[in-house]
């Protein structure tokens, strides 16, 4: 596997981590040969827009910036790493995911939670925010998720 540390991927990753950029997610997929990851898409529409881009026949990796309110006066920014294992992906692609995810995590290394999903419902924004709150330590939302 290669392509994860390409200049395009690194630039998109830096953009998502920046407070000055609007881009808030990236998606990595395999090219036509099936053995090289490449930047497939980026966007500004958050987790819901990213979820719409996932392919049920693929194993894909995503990185997303999630912003949520702690209380009336503060906002938190956290990052999630997503391993998408499409329900109709070939068996060998699914089997490689656990090993390859480690290589991808070395490049997209700063995140609070990892979400492994094979159904788009696994990427419900409210549920991901609950996981981010738990991972963030102090819960300024009074335990209300």
C-alpha cells in the first residue's frame, strides 16, 4: 500500500486541522489497481457530507473535523478517524483493512476517536459527538451527551 503520504493527502490533512480553513473532511480510497490509496474527495459539509460519499463496495479511510458546543459560551473541535468497510466490499479488501488502517493512522495521526463502520448509520453525528465528549475528558454538557 502506498499513496497515503502523498502531497495531496498531507495538504488536505493540514487543511482540516487548520482553524483558518473551511475544509473539514477527507476521504481516501483505492485507485483502479486496488493497491494504492489516493485522496478521493474533500469537503466542507461535515460528517453528513462525508457519509454520503462512502461506497458500499469499498474499504475507505476518512478524517473528519467535528465541532460541537460544550455550553452556551464555548465550542470544541475534535477529530475522528473513520475506517469504512463497505458491506459489499470484496473479502480480501475487508481482510486487509485491519493492517492497512495502522499505516493510514501513522499519517492521519491526530484524532480523538476511531470509528469503524460498515453501515452509514454507524456515522450518526450525534453518536460520534457523544464518543468525542467521552474521549475529551471533562464533560461541560452535564452528562447530556
